[in-house]
């Protein structure tokens, strides 16, 4: 496992939901922002690249969306928006 609780510390008190994939994590904050950490080889971090992230990285493509839930599977992440 390449992710865990220490990476979530940077969002302490802001987290509404956390989802775990095969080797990545997605976090949803109370104000609807989405962050990812871990393996990004399949683009599952949503940051436009395929490199790993060692710290929580914002998913900028969702910055203007009202995200209400996140889910992860082996190598993908889903963000459910209010729209």
C-alpha cells in the first residue's frame, strides 16, 4: 500500500469522505474539493498526469464543480457532482 492516514493529515478537520483504491486514495472536503494521493499510473488521481503523488494533491478539473461523493476502485476514481 502506498497511501495511508499520514497523507490525510494535511486536510485534518476538513475531510467529509475518504475512498481507497488499489494503490491510491481520494478525499472529499466539507466544501466539495477533491484531493488525491498515491499511484497515478492509470490517471486515477485526476491531475492530468500519470505520476504518483506523495501528498494530497487537488483535482483542479473539479474546482468549479459541486462534488458530493467520491469512490475508488483498483485503478480509477469517481467523483459524483450535484449537477
